[in-house]
C-alpha cells in the first residue's frame, strides 16, 4: 500500500493577540454555521478570528459604532 502526503497551503497568520485565547463553544443552527464558514473563507480569514472581530465590534461603545 502506498501513502500520499499532501501539505495543505498555509493561511496567512493573524497578528498575535496580547491576551491568551481560550477554547469555548456555542450552539448555533447548522445552516447559519455553514453560511458563516463560507463568509470567513471568502474573506480569507480564520473563523475564530473573524468571530472575535465581530464580537469586539459589538462590544464597542455605541458612540464608536455609529460613527463608522
């Protein structure tokens, strides 16, 4: 039997956060998760990084959110 090893292309690395990251879980409908994965792929971003960015934007004071 012959084995074939294929190396996956490296994604661009995101800048290192100052704070350590933790692993967590969420409950979400499969259809929304599928759409979000496609959204992240289209933006060439890691799912967790993109989700964290969205959460950070939501946590900004309302005055900052309305000026953007």
